[in-house]
């Protein structure tokens, strides 16, 4: 079900009615005798009179030239800020000459902007391309890539060399050695290749230093048979670094969803501020038009001058509300500039003429979609993937602790051979076998690490379980809030329509002389409050729309156009695949908490017709 924003049609009627009092005073005089002019106490001459905030046409009675000049200046300023605009389709909202911020020109640099209406997609695209915090979180990929590269450094080739020369000693000799080794990520295998040269004379207990003239080449390979075979510290650090690099992606997705949600809410706040400004602009315009009509009647002696004073009080109060609305619009535009940026990444404060004419037409979700949206949220939400990857990281620690619990048994075959001329007593070639066995007795280090890793894994599993429950509850709450916001729009529009009927009736009674200005102002205030409530209900609805897409884990920066809600059921539900049983839906807490009439657009009762009020009713 869709509803359209109701156009505001009260301004023209009220302006015509107000002007009719000044142009055709006999309409009021025929129904009511001319009121007697009460005695007005004169103000002391030394008291400073505040210039009334009214227009110079017609000029007030006994107005000095200085007062008229001051009123011209004030009215010229106000007309720039209070140019009448409409909320409805076909016209733009607040005046184009509204500056951000007012009386602070130059603080915000002016940048060329297109004149088209600023859409939410344009803002989200700007966030995706130029938002600094998004660029900052993307650097996590570089950081995690550096950690992986550092972990790979444990498998780098390592070269070492040494030398010793003893030219003046009992045994003159020279020794040099060069080794190349590497620890591989394959089953903990390590290898070493070396070359050494030993020349000169050595004592009998150092004969192993002597080599042939061409030196000696050697090679060794070490195979772990128990400990360090399935995993070792080097491979554990590499796995954890790789998992941390994978954890970066759900973190980035979570931030992208967060930025899209925040930008969407700031955008709708800006749109709502423009709508509020338009409503209050009309509210002030009514008091201004009535001021001109009242001055005409006072000039002819039909009304006491105190009526102008009362209307001025109303006008000043409404202008105060308008100034607050103007400040809210400026603040919303400035906040939106944090997300809306130019090609250089500099903030752009959107101009008022780029405000949309109205909110989009709201739609209503079918509650039958809820089970499918819950599955979609469980699949898309990055928090679950992040928890699973963290659990795998602690699993690596558990595997390493279990590895340390095993005894160390290494096997290392090796061979070496001399080249060049040598003495007959020198072994030119040999093959050796290296075996190492080592194990701690109590193994408390390994036991403690195993216990710690198991506790961390159990902790993550409980967090994951709660995250699943939270996501399901958030989807249910999103449906509930969207449905309530949709109904609030219906009721707010209905209330605004009833308020306009009462206001129009009060205007007609005022023209006929059966009402007073107090009741007219009261009805106008009630209608304005009802219209502001409509704007607030639209703003809350589209807040909930942004929350809905964020709850489903949809990346709003990549999937633009998230203003509308999905209609109907998913394709798998229509085809009969994985369709939930009807009884499950009827027994769900959401169905029980929402009245049956509000569960689906098909069962929603029609809106009640607005009652027709008699003209002479208050």
C-alpha cells in the first residue's frame, strides 16, 4: 500500500479571507455592529517605542517617517527570508536567497553546485567516493596486508658467514664459512646448505676444521615427526595474520553500513528541516497578510487599533519559530556537507533550492517477508562473519597449544663433500643422520595455553549465539517500527485534514463576525502543529527505512536506491522454496503484538472520512 503526501491547500483560502476583510468590510459589518473603539492610554513621551514589525502599506496611523523607514528595513530583510514556498509537488521549498549561515558570509566557501534536486543516492555516492572516515577504514587492508607480509618473513632465506685468520700462531690457519638456510611452511621442514674452507695447520683435536683446497660443501634437511609437524609458531602467526586480514572485510562492511545509515538519516533530517521551514513560512505569511487587512480596517475605523497590536504579537511569535526553523535547516545542511563532497573531497553545503519538493511516497512491508529477511540478515550481517573468523583465530592458538603438548622428535639427514686436492687422511665425502628427542615432564605451559584457548572459543560461541538472537530481534523490531511509522503517517495526514476543516470553518465564522481573532489564531496554530506532525511522521518513517536496510546488512553505498521498501514476497517464497509454515507466522510475537488490521495492506481498513463541520460551529 502506498500513500502520497497530502498537498497543503490552506494558504490561498486564508489569504483571500484575510484580504476580504480589508477590501469588503461590509461582509463583517453586515453581520456584526461596528465595535466601539476603546480608549487607548497614551505612552509617555520619554518612553522608547519599539517599531512594529509590520509592512509600510498601508502606513499605520500617526506613524513617523523614522518609524516607516525602520519598518521598511525590517520588512525588506523579512521578505528575503520569508518568501512563500509550498511543500506540495510542483514548487520548491525554502527561498533560494537563504544563506548558510546567515550573517556569516565568507565563513563557508561558496562552491558551484548543480541546480537539480539533491537525491539520497547522490549523497551516498559521494560518501562512497570521498568520505574521509571510509578512506581511513579502507587503510585497514593495507595494515593487515603488512602484517601478513611480516608473518611471511619467518620463511625468508637467511644467509650467514664467518671467518677467522691466524697468521702468527703456533698453528697458522685460515677458516671461512658461509651458510644458507630456510624454514619452509610445509610440515615444518627446514633445510640448510653451506660451504666452508679451512687451510693451514691445526692441532689434532681440531682436524675437523681442515678441508680440501677447494673447500667443503654440505647440505642438511630437518623433518619434525611429532611436535611442529602439523603446526608451529611460524605457521601459526601466518594463519592468524591471514585471518586478521579476512576480519578486516566484515569490519569495513560494518562501517560502510554505518556510514550509509548515518548519511541517510542526516539527509532525511535536512529534507524534514526544509519541510518545517516551508510550513512555518506559510504560518508567518498568514499573520503578515492579516496585518495588512487589519490596518485597512483600523484606518477606516472599523476595528480598534489594539487588534493590530495583538496580531503583531502573534507575528513576532511566529517569526521566532521561523528563525528556529531556519537555524535547524542551516544546521542540517552543514551536517549534510560532511557526507556530500565535491570531486576534491571538500564539503559542499547544499543550497535550499536543492531541497526535494516533498518526501517520497511511503510503502508498507508485507509481514510475510519477515522470515526471509531474517535469513537474509543472518547471511549478510558482518558481525557474524567477524565472530566466526575470531573463533578461527582462537582455534589456531588451540592447535598451537596442542602441538606444544607433543614431544619433539626431529630427524635430520645430511651430507658433505670436499673438492680440490687434499691430504690422504681427509674424509672427502660423508653422510650423517641427525635425531633429536625432547619433551617436558609436566607440560604446564601447553596445558595452560590449551585451557585459555578453549575458554576463548567458548566465549566467542556464546557471543555468536547472542548475535544471532539479536539480529532476529532487530528484524522483528524493524518491521514493528516501520508498520507503526506507516500508520502514524496515515493518522497524521488525517489529523491535518481535520485541522484544516476546522480552520476554514473558523475563518468563515470570522468573516461573518461570529468569531474573534483569538480563535482564528488558535485554529491556525492547531493546523500548523498538525502539519509539523505530518513532517515528523515522514521523517521517522524514512529513518526506519534506513534502519531496515542496515538491519538486513545491505551495503547502502554499493546498492544505491534504498529509499523504497521491497514489495511482495521473495522469488523463493513465490516458487514454494523454503516457504515458512503459516502457523509459525501467526504465532510470532510480532503478529501477536500488532493489531490484525495493521498486519498487512490487504487487511488494512479504509481511512475514516473526515467529518463535515458546520460553518457556524466553533
